[in-house]
């Protein structure tokens, strides 16, 4: 029924409008994330300049929309004369790499714990709940700052720390959905057919909770990118001269009053990418019927 015809109930019109908005958000989020991934993958071949090449004679060149811009540097240059567009594109590679690898690491930890606790119950579930409670009591940002501050900043360490700190949502969602599935008929049929416990977990449980975990993965990816940017801004994330968006904002803060675009460009890019990932996650939640995993 077309809800826009005369006589249609108001709540039906509202539902149709909300559905169209969610679909539009899914498409927009997919486009944004797709562009970011393409930039990350193709960065060495699409950037106009070496992102590490310094030219002190061409410091803080303005971007193309300002008077006196240089066509060779569409987004201008930073305080060391490095091409801003090239560093921005390579920054997408850093951010997406951290986001994806953090999700892989945290997803493996959280999903394993959640599935085991939800499937076996009893003391196993008590141990998993205790681990989740301990993790939730740990302030992520403070622990990340302390670890990176003690061991030194590096890309590998940032990914490792975030992966070990962001698994709790995976565990909660995997545990709750597994508890709902373990008593269903197809699991009982698998038991009756003599399928082993690992076989049931891998072939019956995991495929049926994958949609829920996919939504959680998008949310955690956005959070990991924001945390990396925050750590880099504080000087404890990706070490220079790697072109992290958070590091670009930190390096440009001393020039924000005279050249505000050095903060505006990476800041807006970070906002758009994180927004796109969240829109994609919300759209996937509705598309896959995963329910609310927040």
C-alpha cells in the first residue's frame, strides 16, 4: 500500500519516511566508506606528491578556494611545506588500517568469549561475565594513554592496545544472541545428528549471529578511528611523520588563527568518515534485522 495516498494513516506515512531515510543513510554511508577505502588502497597511486617531502619555501600555501592558491597543491601545504592533499589521502590509509585491524582483533576476542559464555552457560558464562565487567570498569582512553606513554608511540602498539580494549561490545552481543540460539530446533537437530561442539559453534551459531556482529564492527571501527585521532592529537598515537588525521590537527593547532584550514580540512574529513561508518552501521542494522546493538 502506498502510504502517501489520501486516507493513509499518519503512522504509516511516518514509517515510510523513516524507512526511506534509513535507506538513504545506508547508501550515503556506503559511498563515504567506499571512497575512504579506495583512497586507503590506492593512496600511493593517486596522490599528487610525496606526503613526506618538505619544502620550507612553500610553507602554509592556501587551498584552492582561497586567493593566491597554487594549482599544484589543491589543499595547500602544511607548516613544513608538505602537500596537504597527499597527507590527507595517506591519512585515510592510516585511519582505515587502524579501524579494520582493531575490529579484527577485538572481534576475535569478544566473539570467542561471548559465544563460549552464551553457549555453555554455568561457570563458563560466569567467567565471561566477570571478564566483561572488569573490562567495562577500565577507562579506555586513560589506559591507552598510559600504555602508549610507557612503551612509546607506534602504529602497531596503537592497534594492539585498541584491539585489546574494545572487545566488550562484541562479547555482550555474541553472548546474548548465542543464548537465544542455543535452544532452537536446528541446534538440537545438529546435536542429534552427531555434530561436534566446535562444528555447531562454527556452522550453526556463528553464521546466525554474523549480522549482529557486522553492526557492532562498524560502530567499533568508528570508535577506533576517533580514539586513534585523539591519541595522535595528544602526541601518543601514530608517530610523526606518518600522516594521521589526528596528528595533522595537532601539528596545525599552532597556526589555527592565521591558517584555520590546516585544522578544518583534517577535522571535517575525520567527521565525514566517522559519520559515514555510523550511517552504514545503522543501515546494516535495519537491513539485516539485527536489532539494537548499542
